[in-house]
């Protein structure tokens, strides 16, 4: 079995450890489906990252509803639930 290293080098890790929760959003109309990550941080920012582009921030806002609307307008759908940092510690 081939394994892929999914850990980002420290210099590419823009998220660091200041995130509160993350959501995975999917465009299921594409094959294979396209995924984006929405991360909320403890500075009140909601950043949308594109894993296919080295986790580049493709949208940023100070409001969760604005981030959610941006994703919905591009026909992304949220996968069930949120992952909270405090649940992992």
C-alpha cells in the first residue's frame, strides 16, 4: 500500500494552532468531488482553504454566515458536523 504524507511543512502551515473549529464542504457535482475547508480561528476570522492549492486561503471574512453564504453560492454543501480543536486535545 502506498502512503501519502499529508502533513504540511511548518512554513506552509498558515493555520497554526489558533483555530476553534473546522467544517468540510463538498461540491458533489464534480467527479471526484471537490473539497474546501472552513476554519474559524480565535481572532474572529473565518477562512476557506483549498487543499488542492496547498491550502491557500481563497476566501476570508469576519462573519460565519458570510463564509457559509459564499460556499452555498458556489454550490458547496457542508458535510455533517464540525470538528472542534478542544475535542482533539
